[in-house]
C-alpha cells in the first residue's frame, strides 16, 4: 500500500493511496456539511448539495466520507440520488457507532444489534450490496476515551466475514484502541482529529505510514488558539493563500498516508479546496508551520 499517481487523479493534489485493494485519491470529500444546520435534517439547498457531489466526482475525487448519523441518513440519501449507479472508481467510506438524539447529540450506539442495524441502513440508503470501508466511531463528541473496543469491533469483523463490509477502520480512537483493533482484524484507516495545532497523533501517523495504513484527519482548522491562528494567517498572507489552503497543503506534505476529506456545501468552495491543497510549501514555510503545533 503506497502513494501512487494515475491519469484519473492527475488534476488532484497528493496522488492516490490504497485502502486494501481499493485505490482512492488522497484528496477526498467529506459529506457531513451537506445535511442541515447542526448536521440535522435536510439541506436548505438540495439541488446545490447534489451539485457538490457531482462536481466532486467530475474533479476525479474517488473517496467520499459519510455516516448514517449525518442528518440522520440525509447525506447517504443525497449521495445515492446524485451518484448512483456509482462509477467503478468511486469508494464510499462510512461510520457506525453513534446515532443522533433529538437535542442534536451523538450518543454512542455500539451494541452488536446497533452496529448490525447501522450497516443494514447504510447499505439500504446508499444502494449497495457491500460497504467499501466502515469505521467504528469511538469516544464521544469531546474526543477519544479509553476502553476496549473488542465487542463492537468483533461484530464488524463478523459482518465483514458475511460479505457486507469489505474493509474496516476506526475513528476517534486512542493509539491503544488502534493496536487492539489490529489484534482482532486488519484495518485500512484511522480517522481522528488532527491538524497543525493538534499534533497528538504524530507518532501514530508515522507508525501507520510504516504499516501502509491510511490516516484521515478531520477538523483541519479546528481548535486553533488565537496565537496559533495568527501564525497561520501570517504564513497564508505571505503565500497569498487562504488559511485553509495552507492547512490542507501542510497535511498532504506531513505524511504520504494522510487522506483529506474537507467538507463543503458549495461547488465554488470545493474547487477552492482542491486548488488550495495543491499549494507549494517551501522548507522555510514548513518549518514555520511546524512551530505552530509545538
């Protein structure tokens, strides 16, 4: 499993990466923002949401990240409406392990029957016979929490053995939980919060890269202090770029196993993100940016 390039992804920054036998563009698309406010309910502009998804595939993006909890079940329905029947090159990654409550919370749902139901609903809503990749969402809205993932992950392995899931990953996980998952069955990705200012997974990223396992960061601009934001804005101004462009470009340079899934509900913003992630960063830029997280 390694970074490669091909003609289909030539216009996208970062080339491609292999999730098992599945080849995906390192620049992907996260569908969470296609749901309504607070990731609840339908989008205000349904046609606009469908247009973003179609533009993503037109740009050559072959990795779309979603979850049944988005909406709930809204983004999966949009993906199916916009893109089904799916291009052979397109791979959809989803998450199970949390649901939505009426207050907009994300309570855990990791009992075996919860997970079986979630996989069935994802298959139904996306119009698939098997899910390419399913991530087990752990922790809570504040981040990872310690504890064993054995029971829920073993349930997903059973669903994989039944042919309903091709590959597995974990999300919002501690390094210990990643190790435990690997002791139960193969994983192809880890999806955690990580960015210039939040570098707690540096060692984990390097370990996963050595093993050929993808790392998918979320919140590329989340949780910056005012001082850190000022430093990022200064680099962005010098490069005549947006802070998001700099943050995305840095992530692609950080390690070849990092896959990006920035989300947006705007076609124009999607194009800006693709262009921005291709920003060229000098060694001096990288050194200055690295200081933000230390």
